[in-house]
């Protein structure tokens, strides 16, 4: 008889060990097939609960910034109606304190409560007992010293602490913690990859802009040279003019010099601005958007906006054939940042 009892106990123990291994295998498989923790949680909770004969299990995720445990998901047996208790739990944010689940978060180790109805450290006990939940244990989801959350499990039976179960759920908590850490690392790597790609695109934009600045400088050289030649001829013509004629042309000479200075200063500023943009683009977080921009239209708008320039354009146009390349801008299209 004693041998029969011993054999029965051995078979029962072997069956429990097999079911514990199956639960761990299920969790491992679910984590391997899931893209996010939220996707894996329901199946993990169900697997643990069905193997251990639990009626309800919940997962609480640690919000490190706020310093609270927030409800994520649950599984419950269709045999119980725990809607009131579940809704109450959904609305809670658990702070690190004296309640049992908060103690698990604080110490980072699993904890077993034989009967939550008799435990003063469980504030939700009256509501849990009303729906037939008495036994309780919880374990942390962790990786090393870092806690990611807590899983709590409820049973309708009052059980003494089972160290084999606690050992099993501790291993499951570590597996889930490793999964969370891996997913966070993958997300960080994706962000780094996006930043590297964006910086590479911006570097290419900066290179193109530096090339454009160089090309603009080369194209502006004939304009600058022509403006200098125009100023020189204007001075010579003014010096050769008779006194009455020189006096009458003084105003035209001043306007023309203003136009020449505008051309020279504008040429330098165009090159400087493009160079500045090429240097500063490295600090941008997104690639600039461009729209077509005709330099001839820009120059025309400047001329129309200043009457003094318009008054002097006659002389400038008369001398433009000597400033070779004055028509270069007509057919050039650059990018205007929008």
C-alpha cells in the first residue's frame, strides 16, 4: 500500500513537472513568434493559468517615468464572473507601497499569499473574495536588476506556497524580461538607423549645396567683372564730360553706382548665403523641401521693388553686352527652400 501511494505521488509529481516544462515551452514559443509584448501577453497569461489551474491572471507594466504599475492585459476563466473586480483593476495605477503586488515590484522577487482574504496587505481582497478568488501569487518581469512589470495570478483554492511553481514563474519572468529588453534594443537600433540614414541624406544635400555655391560663384564672376568695368567706364565718361553736362548727369551717375554696388553686394551675399545654408544643413532633423526658383525672376522682382534701381536700369542694360554672362541667370533653375 505504501509503495502504491509512493508511486502515485511520484507519477503526480512527474506530471506536474511535465506541465511546468510545457508552460515554459509555451511562453518561449509565444515570445519567439510575437512582435510586441502586448501581442504575447494574453497567450502567456493563458498558458500559465491553464497549467496551474488558475482562474485569473493579470499583467502590470512598470511606467518608469511616472513610477507606477499600469494595467496592460489579463486572462480569466469563463467559469467565473469577475467583471467588477477586473474593471476596478483596469482603472488602478499601483504605486510602490505596502500592497502585495507593490511589494513584489519593490523587492524584485515572487511572493505567495496563501489566502488573500486573510491578508491585510491586499486592498482589493474583499472584491476578489466576492468572486471566489482566494489563493494568490505574483512574480516580477525582470532582466537583471531592472523590473519591467509584475504578473499576478489568482486561484479559487487556498494553497500552501509551492516552491516549484515559484521557481517556474521566476524563470518565466526572466524570459519575458529578456524579450522586453530585446524589443527595446531593437527599437533603439531602428531609431539610430533612421538617424544615420537621415544624416547621410543631409550630408549629400550639403555637398550638393556646396557644389551649387561654387557654380554660382563661377557664374557670378562675369557679372561682377562686368559691373566693375561699367563703373570704370562710368567714371571715365564723367571725367571727360564738360562741367554743365557733368552736373546734369550727377544724379544718374549716383543711381548707376548704387545699382553697381547692389549687383556686387548681391553677388557676394548669394554666394555667402548658399555657403551658410550648406554648413547649417547638418543640424537639420529632416531633409529640406525644394521648389523651382528662377534667378531671373528674383532679380526682376528686386528691380521692380526699388524705384531707384528701375531708374538706373537703362544705363545698366546699355552696358550689359560687355558684362558677358549677364544672360546666364535667365535659364538657370535652382532649388528654393520652402
